[in-house]
């Protein structure tokens, strides 16, 4: 198969990975030989906004794809840097560690709100802009429901739903649930 890109970069926190994320990756896999998922907020602290470690998100994401597609999905871990110029340089340097200089690069994403401005910070990567996908799913209300003990099965691919159900059995989940209930946004 001939692809338009060697690599498409998809930046997100994926906290948790839902159907719109999956749809985006499937579109990316149709257009690119490989997809690089730049997992944001990859530091090791957990809180109610970022409950899952990067390694757990990798596992959650890959569980939803065939073995063949899993081989085409690469990951880089992007820690939070509260300076756009430094953050852009970090993302570029991490991606450069995966790709070759002559590879055709692109960036895939959706301008969902003001927080999506970062998609314009990589002008050297061709933009694959997507319209709103799967009913404009947002991870925030899904996380909030999760802390109330609910997993909205219709919003998640099977692998994610199974991961979330298993994670609910952990002490870490109980600690995060308590922090959510008490509106404590500090790290565990």
C-alpha cells in the first residue's frame, strides 16, 4: 500500500483513550505507514486529570488494535513543559529520535477548542485536520463518570473498557476517586 506520509504525529493525553481517539488513529493509519502518538503529561505523578501513567496508556491504546497495526504505532512520552517554545522543541526532538531525516512527516488532529492551538506550532509538518469525530467526545466527562464508578461503554473501544474495569480494582483508583470526591487536584 502507498501512503501519503511515512509518519503522522498525533499529540494527546489520552486520559482515557476513547472512540474519537481510536477513529483518529485509524484515519492516520490509512494515510501513513506509521503513527507516532505523543503522549502528553507523561511525568510519573498521577492526579484526577492525569490518572494513568504513559506506560499504562500505551497498554490501553494498543489493546484496541490488531498485532499488525500495533507494529505501526510508535510512542514518545512528552512531559509537561509550561513554555510553548520549549515544549515544541521537546516534541520535535522526541519525534526526531523515531524518524529519519528524509521521512515525510505530518500532524493529525482536530481543532476542538482553544486548547488545540498547539496544532499550529508545527508549521513544517503538513496538517491533516479532522472534523469533529464520534459525537465530539471529551475525556473530561468520561473521567468524571469513571470516578463516580461508571464506565460509559458506548464511548470506549473494548480494550479501554476492559483496562478501566481492571484499574477500578486497584488502590490507586480508590485514591484518585477520593481525590475527585474531595476536589483535591494534587498529585498522589
